[in-house]
């Protein structure tokens, strides 16, 4: 029997990505069901009912969606973050949850560097800004994105520093990175801090007032990771107390309206999450998700499973 794959995207992939996804499943003799631009969760609950596999972007594969499925064996989040999948519910139902790490990495890395330039030049307004050359860049989490940010920043002549207890210190040092043993040390010594940590029980609100208060004078915090890792009350407090600090993000905090006028050129937030908003990333993540589903069913490949 042909596998049924649900492509559930409230915000659809680009046409070229959808065409590529369709060809992958056509070649595997799988049936592709497209649910795009839906506005009612009930539509998703109905569509997932008989699907064997599902691809999502920022769509929520929560406990209700998982419970509504009768045949679902795999969910692939086209992107690196997967906090929009209820991993506990998926595991309890024997569903393999996967992400597509690395497919959006370059897009996010370039955005992080773009934010640094934007803030260094006073958001492109009049008056003296500063240069990135010679500045210390602190990378908080040296994974796929963090490593790419480091490589790009080297071209600007920045000094690269990092903190990541999950990456071998020797590997980072071999790539010309100064490794700090504590997060406090990283924040206190670097001119720019680029956040690349995931949102989980240990990291949520971990970037708090105490940590941010240790930031170097004139430093900028760049967040292209997740909104939840920032303690927003702490952010608001420290940014108002210290008029030298800057914050730029593509995930506007809940207190955006309250702080946007108070902070002026020291603060910038895009209207929506845009780290992966490039044509290249859009295509890469979608095709990777489709290939991973085929490899899962045909070869039992669980390389990118996140609910082990």
C-alpha cells in the first residue's frame, strides 16, 4: 500500500521546494497530501488522521495532533528547532520525530552577522558607529550555526570565542576559537554575544538578568535562536538600567511594544522569525525532510531522530 505523506504548512514552502518534494515522493510511489495556508487546527486534525508521515515547518505537532493520527510513524520538522513537536506524545505513540539539522544553518548565520553590522552602525542612522574588526565575538553554543557564524566573522577580522560544554574543546581550538570554561566569562569579555542554544527545560529563561548584567560595556546580544531562552523581565530591566547595551533578534519579545521606544537604536526585532527565510534554506529543508521520510520507510534510517 502506498504511503501517505502529509505536508502541513500554514506558511507554505516556495513552489520550487514543493515541486522538489513532490518529485521525491512520486519517485518513491508515495501519495503526497498538501495542507497549506490552513487557519483552523481542525483542518490539521482531520488531515493527519490517515497519514503515515508528516512534514511541518513552524506548525504545531502537539498532543492533540498526534492523538488524532491513526497511522503516523514519522514527523519531520523542516528546520533545526523542534520544540513545536510534542516529543513525549510522539514517543508514547511510537512515532519517530526528526529535524533537518544544517539545512537552515547558513541562512541563520548570515542573519546573525547582519544583525551585528546593523547594530554596530546604529541601525544605519546618522552618527558614528563602530567596526566589527578587532572585536571579540562570543558564540554561545558552537553547533552548525555557531561554527558558520565563526567562519564568517573571521573574514571581518573578529576574535572568535565560544562556550559549549558539549563540543570537544580541542576541536574548537583547532578552528582558531578561544574557548571559555564558563558562560559568565564569555558574557563578561566579549563585545558581541551570538546565541545559538536550543529551547529546552534547561535553557528556557537561562539568559537572565544576572547573566546579562555581566556583559561588557557597549556589548550587543544577538538572538537568532529561540525566544524562550531569554528571560524577558530580565532583558527589559537590564536594557533600561544599562544604556550601553544592545539587543537584536528575529523573535520579538512579548515586551516589544514597551521597550521599542525606550531603547531607540539599541534595540531591534523583526516582525517575524526570519532566520531561515531564504530561498535556499526553504528548498534545502523541504527536500531534506522528504528524503528523510523515504529513507526512514525504505531503509529504517533514524539518523536525525530527536526523541530517542
